[in-house]
């Protein structure tokens, strides 16, 4: 079962790679999570997501990406998405929105995200970020 999910993530990454190679400008963004904090303090929540993701950002602000992580309930999840980012002209900050599908919330936790009736749910994730050269942070 886990092998199938890794193969799916790999296929999505290759799809992103092939699409990205057709573009002339842009950059790759490798993501991980060094800090996580839940808004509600529950000692049973996972604060170590083991997030790894890859994202292709195009010169027009559009982006494609795939990520895997452990959710708040220690379940391996996968997220494939597209989106848009808006870079500030005055400072090294940006706003980003990604829209995609997430898979991995199962069993007792399948209702923790809306519309997860088939084990895959649509999600929209807004974020704000800052970067200094090739290193960035998002909230």
C-alpha cells in the first residue's frame, strides 16, 4: 500500500517536471517543515510532520507541486496541487495559494477534513512567505 502511494507521488513529480521543462523561466522549490504548532493544544497531536515537497514556480507566478507529510494523527498523507504566488516588488515577501487534492486521512480521522468521502479531499491552502536568496519560510 505504501509503495503505491510513493509511486503516485513520484508520478506526480515527473508530471510536474515534464511540464516545467517546457517553461523557460522559473525555479524549483524544495520544502520541508522545521517547526509545527497546532492552534489547539492537544498532546496527542503530531508536531513533527516529516514534510517533504517539491514545487515548480513559473515566471508568471503559477506553480505546480507535490508533497508528502504525516498529518496531525501520524498518518502519511499526499498532496498534489497547482496554484499561484504573488511576489512583492518592495520586499522579499510573497503571498501564495495552492489548490489540490489530499489523500491520507483514514479510519477514525477521515472526517477531520471536509469532503473526504472517497479518501481524497479537495483543499485550498493560503500562505504568506519570506525569502532570503534561496532560503524561504512560509506560514
